[in-house]
């Protein structure tokens, strides 16, 4: 069997945790930050887990993660 190509865009967005779950970065942190509170920006820093319904699609895109 040939190797499967990794979707490079997905590889940059998702990382696997030690237990095998996928983590992702939060959105809304790129620009227009002046109107967002410090608390909101700080909470957007922390990564969150990928939703259960999206995991299968992400695994297909990053088979070796």
C-alpha cells in the first residue's frame, strides 16, 4: 500500500494529545482585539478539544498524527 498524503492545512491546525484526542486552537484571536476584553483574549489562548463529530474527518486528513 502506498503512503497516504497528509492534508498540510489540517496538520497545522490540529495536534494529537497524549491520550490520542485532537486539540485545536480557538478562533477570533487574529485581529480586532481592541474591543475584546483581556479576560476573553486570555481564555481564547487555551487550546480546546475537537468536537466528537469532527474527529473522523480530521483523522482522515492527518493519518499519522
